[in-house]
C-alpha cells in the first residue's frame, strides 16, 4: 500500500537519505532502524508530507502523494509538543475527527472508545500536564486509533519514556494495531525494539541513509516481553540487525530468516 | 515562613504609610497637600454615600464614573479585537510584517495625547474622539504581543495539525490562538492600565463628562482635596481592574500556569 521509489532528500549540500526504495504491504508492521543521523526522521517526515523530498516519489495505494496524505496518522516522539496542553485528553483525541464531519457527540464517543483501548478511560478529562509521559504517549496512540488511518507512522514513539513504560507501550501497540489491522511504519534506533515489534525490519545505513537490510521477522505470536526476547530466533535476528546497523557485513544465515541486502 | 513575613509586611505597609502621610500633612498644613483623612471623607461624601440599592454609589458617582468606564471598556475592547486580528495577520501572513513594520513603528511612536487635535477633526468632539485616543494608544501592546505569540507557536503543534489535516479555521481557533493566548493576555493587561490613563487624558481635553472632566473641574475650583480624591479614585480603579483581569486570566489560562508548574 505504501511504496517509496528512489526517495532522496538533501538539506543544502547534506544528503540525509539517498534513493530509498521500500514497499510496505497492507497490514504490515515495518520497523525502520538505523544509527542516529541516518535520516530516519527525514524519511518519516517525507512520507507524512511535512517536508517535500528533493528526489523520488512516495506512492500510497499506487498514487503519488503531495502534502500530507489523507488517512495517515503520526505518533511523534515528543508528546509534549504534539498533544495540546490547553485541551483535555478527550478533546485532544477527538480534535482530528472534526475533519471527518462527525458531530460532537459522536466525536466524543469515538475518542472515549479509543482512550478505553489504551487503558485511559478514567483519565479522559485530564490535561496532558496532569499525566506521566507514558500516559501522554498513550493519548497520542489513542488519537491515532480514533482517527482510523490506513497508515500509521510512529517516530521513535517510545524514545522519551522509561524502560518499563516502553515495554508496556510496545505491547499496547502490537495488541491494538493488530486489532485494527493498520499498516504501521515504526522508526526507532533501538535494535531490540525493532525486532520485537516488527513483522519486518528495514535497516538504514549511516547518512546518506539508504536501505542496507530488509529482514522478515518470523517469531511466534503473541509476542511476550520475556519469552519472545529469550527465543533463539529473536537473539539471532537481533544480532543480525545489530551488525547491519553498525555497518558490518551481514552473516548469510542458515537459520531460516533470510537476510536480503541491497 | 517567608510567605508569612511578606504577608505581614504587605499588611503593615499600607497603614504605616497612611499614618506618616497624615502626620506630615497635618504638620505642614499645605493647602495643596490635604491629610488623607480629609481626602477619604470627601471621597466618601462625593461618591460613596449613596443608597444601598446603588451599591452605595451616589448620583454624582454614577454620572461621573459611568461615561468614563464605558469609554474605557469600549476603547479597550475595540483595541483588543483589532489588535488580535491585526496581530494574527501580521504574525501568520509571510512578509506582511516586514512590509508594514516601518509604518507601524512610526505610528506606535506617536504619543496618543498629541493626536487629540487630529481626532477632533476626524471625528466628532466627545466620545468618538475619546474612543479614538484610547484605541490608538492601547492597541500596540496587544498587536505586538499577538504577533509575537502567533509566531512562536511550537512547530510540533503545527505539524500535528498538518498531519491530521485540521481545517484552516481549526488551526487558527484551536491551535494558534490558544497557544498565543498567554502572550495576548500579557498585552491585554498592559493595554488595560494604559486605557485607564488615556481615558483620563482624553477627558481632560474637550469633554464635559467623566472622571477626567470632574478632576479638571475640581482643580479649576481650587478644590485640592477633590483633586486628590480623584487621584485616589484612579488608583483604586487601576487596582480593581488589575485584580479582575488577573481573575479572568487565571480562568482562561489555568492550563498554562499548571503546564509550566508541572514541567
């Protein structure tokens, strides 16, 4: 449903990403992982229409996109700059639905349902500054859920919360998004997280970022923070991704998870 | 502990000043500096000895305060609306501020009282001129602060609005304006105190009603205690407006105060 063709972007003379090619199928959860400064955020911002890439095309359902595409939601890393502090959680979640032509009653109902899914039904009337970081990021996720996008972009969504909250949010994302059948593109610098959350891990090289690895993740579901992470397959895949991220040559593995490099 | 001390200080500073003032003026016996007790008595006789149904205000008080406060609030409101509207335009329309800046800086530098003769020519003598003076004088803090405020909206807030495809109206009404509101309120507060000053100034020239006119009248009748009573009245009004404004601000901007406290 999403296709990037030779997507490139330069800031002045600095090449952030260079001819990135990627296809994402409907319902897939793809994690993009790479070292810091590999243009991960540039890639996501190009897809979200927040910057105009200097080269290449973004195709959504086969159609090239210009500007911010319809049916796309983003969960930003910095929830404090994404949730509006002058609105309650419920109002924050319901706000994007105004564009969907729903009346206030139905907007509130949809927002409430989304908050229930992320376990925040009791905090609907709270303001973002009354909540912990993890709760605020849940509100961001609820906002994306209520919006019912076809494609959900997540930019280091769990980068600003503590480790335990991070695991909770990872599981929440997996559970809720599987339920909605959304296509997700999650950007992270965390190798562990990319393997745990993704159906597929795409590795970007250092700037100028380009795809150096595209690995399917075949782990038995439902995933579990403790058990999944001790599976041999998980450990092996994590090492593989780790090597790619550090720019080492990948092992041609013999254990059934094909490493395709370009 | 420190709060308690500062509370006591605040409480004591007023009576101590009053007593010193009273003693000093009684000793010097200058006709220009009547003791505060006499000022208070005259204040009471002139304005506060009315019936309870009028909140103790006398007819004279209603006749004097009414037109003044009406002008002040009307002028401030017009300046607020115009200032916010123009400020948003200047802050959001690219290039507009740069083009208009020299003109605005020029206009802003003009002392509003000096424009009274021009406003006399432009508008009718009386309330329209006084309103023009107030509006022209107090629009600037609102305008400048609004421009600043709408420019300083966090990029993250705007990107979120873009991604979720908010309408232009929603971006303005639900993202830009609320985000700029703390600055806008700071401008409005400054304008309110300026409006009080300009209200009096505008009534000192070419008016036949209001506090400024009444002040001038007292001065011309050599009623210095009366002049002082007017000065006290203006101080009290300033205090009152500021307090009311802070209450309103506290309600509208409670998110802002709390958000900052929690960071």
